[in-house]
C-alpha cells in the first residue's frame, strides 16, 4: 500500500457525505487536503478538525468557467496535487414518465458529472506526469436499465469511457486513473431510502489512491470492500485485473 503521508489530495464534493468521509480517510493517513465545495463555509469546521494541512476552494461545478478559475486558484496555492478524487456529482431527477425526459437533464448532468471532472483531470494529470507520480479516482455509478435516471446514468457512463480511454495513455508515467462506484448510499444524492450507509463506501472509494502499481482502467466497486481494513482493501484492489487495454 502506498504511503501518502505528506502528499496532497484534491477532493471534490468534500463538504458532506462520501466526499467528506473520503477526505477524512486520506487525512487519517497523513495526506494533506484541498477541499473543494460550492462554498468554503461548508468545509470550514471540517477543515479545522483535520490533523493535516488543509486548503479550501469554492467552486460551482455546473459553471465550467468557475471550474477553470478553481484550477487556477489551486495552482496559486503552490502545492502539488498528487491525488485527485473527483467525488462530486449530481442526480438531476428521477423521471417516472421517462418519455418526457427534458434535454436539460442531459446537459446539466454532463456538465457536472462528466465535463467538470475531466477538466480537472486534463488540468492536473499533465503536472502529475511531469513529477512522475499521481493517482486519480473518478466516481461513477452502477445504475443500469433505469431510463428514469437517463441523464445521470448517461453522464456517468461517459465518465467511465473517457477515464478508461485516458488511462491508455498513462502507462509508464507513474500516474494511474481509475473509477469507483460507491453503491447506492444514503447521501443527499442517493436519498434516505438507499440500502447502504455512506460509511459502507469506505474504504472502497479511496483504494485507488493507495494502489502501489500505477495501473489504470479499473472500476472499484466500493461495496465489495465494505468492512475491510484499508490495507486489506488495497491488497484486494491490486489483484483486480484491468481488461480495458488487452494484453
């Protein structure tokens, strides 16, 4: 398992839910944090409680110009982004009458769930390559066969595609990009009737940050790691084959 003590991680959607839990786990292992949320007021108390160096950045991910500004603000911190956890996402609606799904469901979902995280990937991964180290984990979803959630599921499927494709260019760079599926959890996104507590997604949503060999293109299903120690979860994650790129 990688030693991340003193490394810097950028965690989006860090104010609550799974993003906050992921950030806490990284901090517990000595990783300094850049917490990104809509408003730094949402992360202020959490930041004070953490035993590591913390910076806070405000960004509305639906505003792509704001994403560009946030990336520039992070550059201005003069700390290396070694780990990128694109955790933030939006479930725009559940359309019982899916035949009436509006085009906006797709446009908004893709902006937040696909374009914004990939903008951060495109900005920070080249810097990781230049330093010879980096771990990127993009949060996806296992939703399938539900046209009621078409905008959300399509945007996550697109995130899978571009993340895996980008990973094909990273061999030998020391950088890896993988995906994690937290499962259906009782968060603001998942709603109160979801079967899983947010805590069940830990350590699965962060194993991609701790894998020692920089292998890209895998999807880590967080519920498969529920109840495991981080060390055991990482050992298991490192045995999961990557079939995305052939031999």
